[in-house]
């Protein structure tokens, strides 16, 4: 028995599937895991890395039994050897593998309140979820669909999986047929709960018949639909009870609501749905799994100890840290890259999914083994931001002697600025990971050290890496001084009453400012010349920011699912999308110009303007060292200002090659 995490390290057997611990990775999806519609070699390597890392179960994500989904597809026997490849990758290291089946359905609009109500230059519109040419399925088409799920499950079994899982979650086909908000059918699949469940029941029956009695059949359901109010927790309890009575499933994987509510962007609380999951668990004897931003071993252990669930799903935790379970088992918490719930590198990039600060993620095939350096070098890295730190970690891991010179009081660079507002605290996880690694002695650090050519040369390095980052540009409007995003985040406008944020970047920095200011009760007018609000921001994060930070309402009513992490009421932000700042007059009036029509409007009482107008690289030191050291490299924002993922990728790439 594990002394610190006894519940996590208690095995679980479901039918013939043996889990060595209670941590699972639920289905998730990335474009570059798909080759000819089927699992790619890259995906098998991704699975294998997590199996090596000790996870108790891996579920292959959305796989459609019909062509045309754009996801993984299980539409011919060609998929069988591809499943076999994934199974072998998982089994080699003792992890069972379950294959999820799902059909996207019609992608219905989610009803009121609409999610992603992003103000745009064209007004507020529901997100179109009815791709052209899609239609309501006929009864016969649904019956055919049931058969396809059965055939697909049979292929999963032929590929050697330990189980199959039906996805009835989000707004995909099974979930939309279960929910009376979306299902207005009058045939045997519409109307009463029994009728709305029929499609799921028939599908699960077909899947069970196809896989036989030894394999596990699971289902993924919402604990409560949260927003549509069609399948609330009471109705979902009835669904679970019915599935249990009919002996149709061996486990139920529960998630809270749709979209942002279950993906759990940073502004929402960790472990948010535990109480509702615990209520479901108390009403059934079926093993309950739960995926919902459980990010630490301590929370997982507590959830299991309190009997809230049988298996803790930690998916993003494993996107960021493939060896999470192994490190927990070995009590090596300082080596864990804890997920920040930024959703930026994973869900936000779906097709090229990775992690903002684990460049190994999705590059396992190429990068999983790091060759030791053939020639050991002394490397001086200037700048302890994400680029410099990742380079330091990777190079030190290969046997080089690495010294990081950082002028600040702690490692982290711009991550420290980016985490300096109420909803952004988890972003600090990135800095703290590198700080723990330095404290452990993986690489050396000299803090509060302003590097010059002389101090660098005095170290007599074999190689120098310049990772000195970038500085934000200042926006000029007439004679009045505007504030940079960094100055505002550090408190320069904390005394203001009404601030205008100009965003020409379309990403996260202005939101960190808005978060800080609205939390202080300061009114914010958000102006962007872009024709869409924050197009580079991850969608669910933006959706939640609009509510938590922006005080978003529909016709004056707060329609948000309350966010217990940030219950404070903030002044609603106003948005001017498609406008540029003209001038800021002495009486605090700002003239805005419509970028398409050239017409002007004014906003009054603006006592501060913060402008997110790009950054400029800081790399003078590289010029001073060129030709004076055997090897000189410049990485991250010091080359071209971009984002953390770009910085850590460049750091890792150089660290592997140097
Ligand atoms: C990139 C990405 C893709 C996902 N794709 C799927 C999927 O195919 N099927 C599924 O059931 N859930 C999918 N999910 C949701 C996860 O299974 C999980 O419910 C979610 O990440 C919340 O759990 P966590 O907080 O432990 O990460 C996806 C999540 C991410 C981040
Ligand atoms: S990209 Fe962000 S949310 Fe995704 S795994 Fe990495 S830290 Fe977590």
C-alpha cells in the first residue's frame, strides 16, 4: 500500500480489465494522431509514453463509426491493426486501453444561454452548429447508426482493446437525442425519457453483443447538463439507474455540463463538480469515473478517500505531464509539470495539440528518448523565462553544465506577469515547475544578475543562449501617455475609474489587464480594430472570461453558471469590436474610428488607456557577444515575440541539439 496515496494506488478490476491504480486518461483527440482516418504511429507513441508513466487506463477519444466526422474513424477492417498497435503500446507497460465511439450528430445550437456569445463586428450571433447539408436523421437512419456502432465495437474487440465506451456527452449525437432541449422527435426516439434513452440503449446493446461478455462497456454522460436544463442531475440519475437496472454498462464516466464547463478553463475552480458526482455515486453501484479538472494527486486522493468516485480521470494533467502517476508513486512531486488549464496548447490547437510548456507532448515518436550529449559543454543561458528554462532543463538532462543568469528575483519571465491577476493564478505553475527543477539542482541559477558581455565571457562558456525575451510596445496617441500591458498588470492604473483597453493582438494579454482592473471595480471599455474579439484566444477560455471577467449578461440577466472560484460581481465590460483609437482628449474623451466605415464615435471619462500593441525583441547582448564565444544561439521572444509554447518549443529543440 502506498503510504501517501493509498486510494490512488488501489487496483480495480472491471470484468477482465485490470487497472493498477485509480487514475485514468479519458478520450481526447488531436488532428496529428489521425492518419488516413485511423490512429497514427504518433498516436501510438503518445499512448505508450503515458502507459510508461504508469496511468491506470487510457481511452482513445472520439472515433466515428461513420465516415465524414473529421475525427478518428472506425469504418472498415483496416482500423483493426491500428487499434492493435495502440493496444500493444499500452499493454507493453501494463495499461489497459478502451476505445470510445461517438457520432458528431447535427451539432445543434445549444439553446439559451448560448455559449460562445462572442461580440463581433457583425453583432451577437449563435454559433452555427448545422453544417450545410446536415439534416434531422430519420428513424431508419438511427437504426442503421445503431448497427454501425455495433460493427465498429466488434472491430475494436478484434483490435484487442480491453473495452469500448459510448460517448453521450457534449452536443454529439447520443447526447443530443437524450436531451429534450434538442430532441423534438415524434418517433420512438423522441418524447418520454424512455424513448429518448432508446437510441443509447440500443447502441449499448449492439456494442455489448459485438464485444462479448469479457470486455468492458462504458458510457460517458453528463452529471448535469448545466445550461440547457433538459438533462438536469435528477434526470441523469434516472438514466444511470436505468442503465444499471438493464445491466448495460460496466462504468459511467461523468462530466459536468458541456464545453467550457467540463473542459474547465483557468477562471473556473478545480474539482468543481465533485459534489454533484458524489451524489450520483451515492445512488448507484456502478463504478463512477469523473473527468473534471482534477489536477493534483492530493485532490485525486481526497476525492477517492471521500468516496466521490471510483476512478479519477486526469486528462489534461497527463497532456502536460505524461509520467504523472509514476512521479506521484515515487513522491517526485517537484518533477511534475502541473497543468495550468490554459487550454491554449491542447484544446485550443486541437489539430496540432501539444502543451504550452511540455514540448514533448505529441512529439513522442521523435523526442521521447533524449540522447546524452557526446561532448559535455558549459552553457550559459541569459534569461530565465520559459525559453531559457526549457533549454536549461533539456540541455542539463543531456549532461551539459548549465548556468542561467536571470535579472529578476525569480525564474519565470513573462509568465510571472501573465499570472498576476485573479483568474490567472494557475499560469504560475509554469514558472514554479522550472523553479522547483532549479532548486533541485538540475541546472544552476543566478538570480538578480544583469548579464553583460563581460560577465558572460567571464564564465568562459562553450555555448551561450540568449533568451532575454521581449518588451511590450507603447502606443502613442497625441501628447498623453498610455500604459503598456505590463505596467497595467503591475498596478499602474489601479487608481483609475474607467479604463480603455486597446487590443491589436487578439490574444490573452489584454484579458489579464481586464481581469485585474474589473476585479478592482474599475470599468473597462475593450476596443479592438480586429473584426472578432480575441481571435487567438482559446474559445472556451474566452467564453468563460466574458462571463467571469466581463460580467456578461443577456438582456441584463446574469445567465452564467455561477463560478465559485470567482463569485465577486464585477462591472460589466463594454466592447467596441472593429474600432481603432483615434485620439484621447484632455477632457478624457476618446475618439474611436470604425475600421471598415471610417465613421467616428466617442467614449467619455477614460482616465487611462492600456494598449496591447505587440512587443519588440530584446537581444542587444547577442550583438555584443557575436564572434566572441564558440557558439551563440538566440531563442524565444528574443528572436521574435510569440507565445509560451513557441518559447518552450524553441528551448527544447535547442536543448536537444546543442
Ligand atoms: C484536446 C482535447 C480533446 C478532447 N477530445 C475528447 C474526445 O475526443 N472525447 C471525449 O470524451 N472527451 C474529449 N476531451 C475531454 C476530456 O476527455 C476531458 O473530459 C477533459 O479534458 C476534462 O478532464 P480534465 O480536466 O481531466 O482534462 C478532450 C479534451 C481535450 C483537452
Ligand atoms: S496546454 Fe495548458 S491546459 Fe493544455 S495541458 Fe498544457 S498547461 Fe494544461
